[in-house]
C-alpha cells in the first residue's frame, strides 16, 4: 500500500517549541505577537509553547489555531504556593529537557537570556537553538546567532528584549504592539452582563501578585465614587483571589450609588479579557489585566509608582508614575481620565 505524505511531512519548516522565561500574565501578553510570528515560520504554522503555569498560557492561548500544545514549565511557583517546582534545580532541568526530547522538535526558540534555559535546550538535543545570547554562558548552549544586547533603558526590559530578538532572528521586521483576540461569544456574554451600567464604563483591575504593587482599597473606592458622580459606571475586575478585596472596596462605597457598579471575579480569563474589551477605560495596579486591557485596544492606566515603565503600547498603555505609589492621588488619576475622555471625543 502506497504511503501518502501528510501536510506536515511535506512542510519542511522546523517543528518548533518556544520557551517563555517570565512568569506573569502581562509577560505572556507582551510576547503573543512574536509567538505568532515564530509560528508563521514553523511547521504547519504552529508552535508548542513552554510557559510557567502562572502565565495562564493554556487558558489564554490553548484554543489558538497557531498553538499545537502548551507545556507547563513548573520552574518557580509563586511564593504564596509554598512548594518547590517540579522543574526546579538541576534535576528539574533534566526532567524538562527529557520531556522536550520526546517532542522531536527541530528548533527551540528561547525568549530568554538565561544560561539555565540554554542548558535545558542543549540537554533536550534539539538541533537548532536560538536565544537572546547576551550572556556569554548562555551562548555556549546556542547555535543560531545573531544575538542581542541586554536592554538597559527606562522601561521594563522584557518587551524591548523580545522585540530586539524577534527582529534580529528575522521573525519580524520591526517591534509589534501586543494585541490579542477575544472570542466573540465571550464578548457577547459580557456585553449583555454589563449592559445595565452607565457609560463611560471604567474597569478597575484590582488584583496584583505582590502587595507592594497594590494601590489600595480606599483609593479604588474613592475613584469609583468620583467617576460615578460624573455619570460613569465602574466594574471591579479580578479573579477568585480578589473576591475579598472587591467586597472591601464595595463596602467603602455608599449604597445609594452601587447601582452604577458591578463586580466581575467569577469569569474565566478570556471572560475577563472580554469584560475589558466591553469597557471604555481601565485603571489598575501593575498587574496582568492592565496589559490585557491595552492588548484589546482599551486605554489602560497602570498605577506603577517608581518601577520601570510598561512601554509596549504607546497609544493605549499609560504609566502613572511617582516617587512612591502612595504619592499617586485619586485626583491625579481623575485628571488623567478626563484628559483621555477629551482625547477620545476628538479622535
């Protein structure tokens, strides 16, 4: 019986696994356009993605047509989990490399400059190994230059380095502003759920992975009251871990104005993304959802204080900076939102 080659056997582009070093939702969002660009130059126009569970990559990207599979890299669980990762340490690196070896990949693309990721790539036996290479030790394990320089500017380094790497390796010709598509069904559901709220609708991304990034319940409550007094609506957006905080904020808001606000802490991550797309503006801590808001095309004001700024989207991402987070007042954020509304009217 004659063997008829399938599409992949006829496709001589490399079967590719992509590795994301970083652990947050925002980190994932910044890299999405570059992952898609790598997929476009890979076998079947698909990639396997290796990412830490805390990125929620499986939930955000698992159904994307350019994703073949998501592999969890259980390297460094968040401190709140109080456990050691399955892939931590030298033994864990060996476990990870062994799993990658079973994938029979032709190419591994490391969005990372760390020697440890290069070592995993080498141990996996994957023939073609790409990485940032700004660390001499990592370059020992790589074999596909050119390499990039470490970013030393004022922004958070993750996106500028990913951009420089993707351009250097020919996956794109210039940096790409992060964008993500939200399933239409999720958007329709959130449109119906939030239809009763006044406009403009302001989404508050109240969660944060670290307490030092938290603007505070009282600030969010005062901002909500001021926006509702102006005729707007407010949505408190978070996950199951933010239920108590959302209740605390709501308790600080007079009952007579609570008709103009709602809480969304029960939605899947794509449902939260849909809620942000339905909203008009987002205000939040330095957290993944403020990055999601910008990626779905909404003006997003991140209360960031003195930390490196998020500059991946000069149109939609607005950094609210100060020497200390506590120096950022409700009045200042109100002024920024008023200016944004004026700009939207004249656009």
